[in-house]
C-alpha cells in the first residue's frame, strides 16, 4: 500500500512540474487571445495624445523552408 501511495505522489509531482513549466506561455497566450477577442472595442479615449500603439498579430508563414524573408 505504501508503494502505491509513493507511486501516486510521484505521478502527481511530475504532472505539477510539467504544468508549471508551461504556465507562463499559457498565461501570455491567454492574454493575447483576450486582446484579439476584444479588438473591436475602442478603449483609447484620448487618441490625440497617443504616440505609440503596440499590438500582436498572428503571422502565417508562406515559405516552405520556414524563413521570414
């Protein structure tokens, strides 16, 4: 019974470790998905004072070799 409990703890520890490694990427992806989903809104009230507006878009790569040129 103790061996089975240790086995379960090892599996859960590995799962937690794997999820913790990709947490930052998933958070960033979620934030960008939120921005793109709400792109139609007009949150900028004072457009005259805006100097820069930075956004992210998905770039589809048309080249077969994967180069960006």
